[in-house]
C-alpha cells in the first residue's frame, strides 16, 4: 500500500481509519488491526454496534439529474442500497458512528442509518453554502468555509445553521473550541479569534437595510429601533425584522437620535423630528428660523428636550408643539438627564446645567475646562456626572463640583462617541470598540478597572455610534449591525505572551535563541517581538536591560540595542489593552566578549608601561639636566683655564716686561735721562697694549646688548683707531646675522684677535693704499677675508709671530687659515671657521 495517506477518521470504538486511493488502514492501540484494498469496501460505519461497509457511486439518470448511490455490505455481501439526489462530485465522510456526510459543490447531506435489515434512514441537508468550500468537524459543530471567506457554522447532528460569519480575509480553516469560541486560520492575517461568550449580533442583509446604524432605542417591550445614515429605521420584534423609510428633505438624512416615549417613537434628524415614522417636521429656533437638530433626550412621558445648533428647544409630543428654551445660543452636542427637571448638556464653551422648571441655564466651570473639550455625558445612579474629553480622559462631577479625573493613560480610547452608566459600570463607546469602566468605593477616591471589547470579542464592528440599556442587556449601534451584551459580561481575559520572532546581529539574520555568545564586534542587535494573544487585546511590549526594575515602552515590535561587554540580560513583557501586564516574561541572555584593548590585563600592562615610561622620562630629564650642568661647569672651567692661560701668557709677560723696564728706567733716570725717556715711552706702549688685551678679554666674556658692544662694532672701532692715523683707505663689510650667530666666548674673542692682528700687520708692513675687510656666513661657517694692495711678501718663506698666532687661533677653532701674497702683489688673509667649533 502506498505511504501517502489522504484522510483520517476516528471511530466509536477508538479505531482510527486512514485511507488513500489504494485502500484503507485501521489503527487501534498503536497497532494496525486491519487493511483493506480499494475494492473491499472503502468506508465503514457502525449500525447497532455492528460494522457495515459501504461504497459511493455517482449515477446520472435519464432525466439528467445526478444522484449518489450508497451500497451497503456486510461480510462481503451486499445488503442494501440508497439513492439520493445530490449533484455531481460527491465527497463522503464518516465520524465512526451511523452517520454518513456527503459534500457536493454547494450542499451538505447527512444520511443517518438506523438499521440495515430492514433498511431505515433519514436525510438532512444544507444548501447554497457557496462555491469551492472547505469543511471541518470540531466538537459538536461542522464548519464550512467557502472561497469568498464566509464561514458557516452548523450543528453536526441536525445540520441546523448556527452562525454565518462574513470574513474579508482568505481563510484556510476554522475550529470551534470547547468554549464555543471560533478560531480562523487565514492566508496572510495570522490566526483570528471570535468569541462566543455572550455577545450576540443582530445583522441584516445590506439589500434589506444598510446596517451602518447611528442611533438606537429599546422600548418597554424589548423592541429594538435602530436608525442609520440613510433615512432608514430597523425594527426588531420577536426575531422579526421590519424596515421604515422616512422621507427627509435634506442632504443629510441621518437619524441622529431615536427616542421611545410612551407608545410613540420619535426620530430626530438635522431636518427636524418624525413621530412614528411619518414625515419629518421642521423646528424653529429662538430667532424664528429652522433649527438644525443634533441630539435629544426625553424629560418625561410627553416632553423631549432637543439639542440644536442654536441652543435647547422643547418638543411637547402630545401637543406636537415646540418652543425655544432659555439656553446659550450655540451648538449643543450632548444631553443627559439628571433628575425630574434637570439635564446637563455640552455647549461650544463647555458644560451647562439646565433647570426645566425654572427655564434657566447655568455654566459649570471646572479646572482646565479651556483645554479639556468635552464630547459625551452620562449620569450614574450614585449622583455622579461623567464627562469624556477629546483626549480620552474622564472628568467626574458631583453636586456640580469636579471631584475626580481619570487619565487616558489607563487605556481609555481617545475618540469617545457615547457613554452609558449602568450600576457601577460606565459603558464607553468609541471608534475602537467598547470600554467597560467598573468602579467602586466612595467618591472621589474611586477604585476602578477597565475592560475593552472589540470586534474579535464578537462586536459587529469597532465603530460604536450609540448605546442603549434594556433590563440586564446593553445594546450597541455600530457601523455593521447591533450588538447585544449582557451587563454582567466578563471577557475571557487571555494573557498576552511575549515571543521573540526574529534576530539580526550586525544586520545578519541569526537563529532565535534565549542565549547568545557574541564576539566583541557583534554589538549591533536588532530584535523582532510579537505579543501572542488571539483575542486581539495586545497593546504593546515593555523591556528592561540588566535587571527587571526600570521598564521602558517598546515603540512598535522592534528593539535595537547596543550591548556593553560582558553579561547582558534583556527582559521583555507584554501589556494588553486593559493595561494588564503579562505574568510570563521573556528573558534573553547575551554575553559579549571584551575587546582585548579593554581587558583588565591590557589596562594593567598599560598602567605598568606608563609608569615605567614616566620614571624613564623623569630620570632622562634629570640626567639631561645633570649633563647640561656638567657641560656648563666644564665649559666654564675651560674658559677659566683659557683666560688663565691668556692672562699668564699675554698679560703676565707684559706685566713682567713692564716691571723690568720700570726698574731699568728708574736706574737710568739720573745717569742717562735720554735713554730713560725711551724706556718710559716703551712702558707707555706696553701699558696701552696691555689695556687693549684686557679689554678684549673682558669684552669676549661679557658682551653687551647695545650695538657698541657687538663683534662687528668692536672690529670697526679697532680698525678706525689703527687705520685712521695712516694713509690706508679701508672698507669693512660684515654680515648683520653674524653678531647674533656668534655667541661662544672663545669664538668671539679669537675672531676679533685674528682680525686685529691682520689689521695691525697691514698698518705696519704693507704700505698699502687700500684695505678690504669682509666677514660673511656660508653653510654654518664664518668666512673672513682681509685683502690689501701693499708691497706683499714671499708667503712661503716669511712666517712671523703675527701670522703664526692667526693660524694657531684659526686651527684651535677647527678652521682653515690661508695666506696669499707675493712681492708687489698685495696680501690676502682668509679664514673659514665653523660656527660651532
């Protein structure tokens, strides 16, 4: 037998029958109890606890009608036949008892066999179920869904039609649970839930009357009257429907209000009022022009107070007379009766109280009335007046004083259209369904809870236009029919369960889990959630990170988070439309590896290395300072030694010579005055030279900041002193940057002494008429050039002390000294001295 099984049927004795095109397999107690081929009896029922096989054959008779032949057999022998007019393409089903279900293109037939010998059976049927339907047995019900989305629910025993549910979604299957709630699986809208827990719907065929009802009233007999936007009124009496068409000469034939007063029905529209469905009668306002009516309320068994765009108007039904009342001349939006002669109404400026016995209106101010625009009123049996605002909050008054406010944050709708007080409940109609506010306790310290009903709970529509109360039943006029709700209604209250439906890590889809171990760079997390609650009461999700203490509202169902390193716990819970928080919480754990640069050992190592570098830098700075101090001390010591040597060599020798010449002059002063005078002149010249040398040494050690003390000024002054007494014409050109560049004491002194020695030699021996002195900077070297046009000399054979001193000083400065001269060719002395010797 092929492995593909097409169908399954449970039988009364616990056997399960599987079948396909090749035959049947019977399974009992997890064991195959029997197998049959296709020709051995395709179906089996139990009749008086005895198995009876039957086969189905389609028959086309001469009258061209299609019949179904059912052939029964026992122990392989044919025992009876039934011929039923069904139509072509029959699909048989059994439920393991004596019932055979036959499904044709638009009909369902049920054949119940009571006995085979003699043959006894009954046939029930349901017709016109629609094209291409699919069926499902569930509990005691048979559900049929056709291709247009209609769901037909019938009793599987009698085929009595219980419900027909129009559905705009593509339907796969439907199931009715043990609580009589309907579950519908759709193609692209998920799982839909329809509650059958007390809400009943009164709907009509749109061809009979448009079910978009705006107003509603129930009389003392329980008869329902509902007016729509199209000038039609539906009357429902003992399950029978009647329609009234009322002619309205206006572009807006809306039945805004229906009032049952005594035995009369009064219908209110913008054009006026209609008594017992007769033609509308216009109403005049206080100015004598036709009033546009917006609402109304019965004050007693003969008086109706009308609300118009020009204030309040009284209608006496018995006398069929109207009169304008003493009220504000503005738009009246809502009326509620609060006593025998008292009504409250909403005007353009706020809340008003009208006393009919006194014919006076009184404005009732309350806190924040300029911001809180009122939309609807109701008066409760405990003497409290309830007013709704455009934002969805409720303001509660007692004895014309505001005593409490209930914020819209508790889940109240923001577009309230109608309110009705019944006992300790306030029924609130809006564009999103019905809210039931149940309150208790003395005012103003109310304790209250909120329940919300919607289409998924069984309402014909979520748009509620009017409410009416009759005994223990609340009636609601909606855009798609009328709902009947028991005042004691309690919705099932399914808990919303949060679920994780999608995960992206760094924009990459990831498998769903409750524990993630991530690399350090995988910290961009996008999570998709859902609130699972088939009753349609899901409101929003809340989340908390690293501890369920501070909860945040999730905008939409997607959450994007940035995680810190280490362990992170995300908590998610659901909230329903009644602000009940789910007991079940979703916990997701993330472990994000710490980047190596944020690891503790890295920071410890960085601190250690930083400390080492700081100590190294401090020690290096200390060593540099010590080195600088040592070098300065060493340089100072060298200068001292140099100065000492200069003083010893030049100054000391000069002083010794002065001392000797002074002694000789003193000795010759009386013996040879003439010779003594020559020695004194020599002493004078030596003293002058000695003063110059001492001045050079002092200048080189302590240069001044003024121009006179610069090196170039020193050379120019010396040249002027020496050469001014001669016939030599001289020129001096010294680059201005040299004075700032030459700061070393030894360098300054030796350059000056070399230049002075060259000038002295030119003045004494050159017999020149022209002398040029040039000093320039080139590649961090000082280029000194002294040129005359004198008699010259043979440079290779003539080396005096002056030239030797100049060469020595230059070479001490690591420079190069050159002499270029010849007889009658003049003399050029050149020196190239590095700036840093």
